[in-house]
C-alpha cells in the first residue's frame, strides 16, 4: 500500500468514526431518555419494564461508545495493531449485547438489534480492512457503522415525534 493510500484509509476512518461516535453517543442517550419518558406516559407497565432494562443494561451503551472512542484514538495515532483490536472489541461487545434480555418494546428492540448487528458486522470488516490495509473494506465497515447509527437515529426520531404529540 502506498503512503497516500494509507493516508486516505486513515483519513476515511477518522472522518467516519468521529462523526459516528458523536452521533452514536448523542443518539443513544437521547433515544433512551425519550424512550423512557414516552413509554412511561403511553404504557406505565411497559415503561417501567423499559426503565428497568435500561438500569440493568445501560452500561452496554457506554461500553460501545468507549470502544468507538478507542478506535478513533488509535486510528488518529496510525496504530494499526490497536485499531484492529478495537474493531474486534466493537464486534465482540455488539454481538454480546445482542444476547441481553430483550427490550420490552418490540419496535425499539428491533432497531436496537439491527444497530448491534450492523456494528458487529462493521467491526468484523474493519479488522479485515486494517489487516489487509484495504480502503474498500474500510468503506464497507464505515457503511455498516453508519447503518447502526441510522437505526439509532430512527428510534430517536420516532420518540421525539411521539413526545411532541403529548
């Protein structure tokens, strides 16, 4: 790989991960907050269950955000070995989160699982991209991470709309 291709790969990674990290952290925090608030109004029983789910498993959101933050840091430092390890961690943590107790709201659960599946797939492809120094694979990984973020944003928009309709 030429120095320019390596630089392009690094720039693409930093651009995608920086944006995705910020969107993911903000999107998840807002989504969970809106989810809890709206569901408590709409259905006290389900709302209480969703709140309990968040209290029990909310740490996973922080864990994933930290994974993305480390990946961004290592990418900026051009640390390929650590970046590959970070991407593996994203894949592992996303896959593990898929096996948590389901969120008591089927619609929210569907978007949550889709986001986790996209992030796990992105992590796997990211490792391949780093190891092979392949910008096409990095674009694919970024696309997967973008889909994960989009799923979280969809949930966020649904709950913002529902909250405005109070």
